[in-house]
């Protein structure tokens, strides 16, 4: 198996995003500042959060794969990776707009969102002693509850569809990050702090974490777009 470093994986993720944007003829370039701001705002949350996990030895990165540069104990490679994943999410989300008429028919999306919130809330209680599992499941439960009660499932049908599709692309990358294709993983997790339930080599918490990141960045993105649209309408009037 050819060994590649973390930065190469990051570059491949950005290339994938560009290819999908071009092939899918998305209109993201017309809203570059919104995309950039959405990604940066999520990174402001993600970097200290993951840095905290690193300080607790809940997770770590193999130095053989990463560059020597870091921010708050988080390798630059990891930050660029999450940025690339969010860009990929946004590109795929815009591509899925062509199926908008199907999403409007999803009348039970609020109930589904509430049901998922209950599941993750229950998981966070059952596995409260595993800090990695508890942190991800509880935050996801809170965000899904907000979506169900406050946002009323707005754009959730499109989000769930897009995230499901995104997993098909993300899995090969994540399998490589977690060591399925090599003897050493790029990212290491403390076995005592997560459920040890995996999809091949991928902890189920990672999938939940990507879902949380996806929902947050899409929510910010949609709200920024709505503000721009409202401003344009008020100007035209």
C-alpha cells in the first residue's frame, strides 16, 4: 500500500470539492465570502474543542504523517482537513439543490429530527463516562433539538440527503485516516473514551461528529444566504 501523508489527503479532499463544483455546476463562487465565513466560524469552535481532547490524551495524531505546525495542540493538517471537509459539504449541499422539489415533500422531517435528537440524547446519557462519545452525542442532540423545536426542520431534509451522499465520498478518506489501509493510523483514539463501535476502522463517533459539523456549517451558510437575500430584496424595493 502506498503511504501518503496527511497533507496529501487534504489536497485530495480539496481537489474532490473542486471537481464536484465544476461537474455539478454549482454557484458557490457567487457567495465566496459566505462560504469562507461559515468555515472560519466552525473552525473557531472546532480547534479549541479538539485541542482540549488532545490535552486529555483522548486523541492524537501520528507525527510521521503530519507537519510540525500546529494551533492549540491541533496540527495544521487537521485544521486544513476539516476546512476541506466543510468545503466539500457545502459544494455537495449546493449540488443537491437540483432535488429541491423532493425535499419539500418531506413533511415528517421535524418528527425525524426530534427522533434523532432523542436517540443521541439517550446515547449521551448511557455513555456519559466516555468523554469523547458523550461530548459528541450530547452536542449533536442539543443541535438536533434546536432544529426540531426552533428551526422546525428547515433545510433538514436536504441536509440529511446530502450528508448521506457525502459519506460515500468520505469513507475512503476516513478509512485511511483511521489506519484501515495501513499499519499505523493518522489519528489515534483512546479506546477507553469512545464506544469502540466501528465501521471497519472508523469510530461511530466520527460519523456523528461529521454530521454535527455538517449541520453547523450548513446552518451558518443558510442564515448568511438568507441575510444577503433579504438585503437584496430591501434594496430593490
